[in-house]
């Protein structure tokens, strides 16, 4: 697991995706599986890597379009509220 994690978190040019995108993917995977705590942890890392609240909201809408409204009702809106508060606590926009 540790070797796989190390490989996943490689930055370009060794890795294909930037850190913000990788963390956003983890956020959405956690939203789909209903793992709010995991989504919050990865969302903080994604924000720290440059993700904005509009980017998260759009990704949540895509998730809802594919996986259904329950992804929003169970996890998505709570996560967006959490991220808004996290960004505010950092003095962000």
C-alpha cells in the first residue's frame, strides 16, 4: 500500500496528474462511497493544493448526474459546507 500511495502521489513529470486533481478524485470517490470523513480530509488537501469551492461544486454535480441525487443528499452538501468553512478559516475567497 505504501509503495502504491507513493506512486500515486508523484508530481508531474513523473506522475500524470497534479496534486489538486488527485485529491479531487479522492474527494469524489469518498462522496460516492458515502465516506464524509475521508472526503473532508482529501478536500482540505485539495484546497491546500489550489482547489476552489466552485470546482468542488461542479465535480459534485457531475457525480450526482452519474451516481444519483443520494450522493448530494448524503455527503455532497455537507462536504461543500465544510469546504466553504475551511476556506473561510484560511482567510480565502
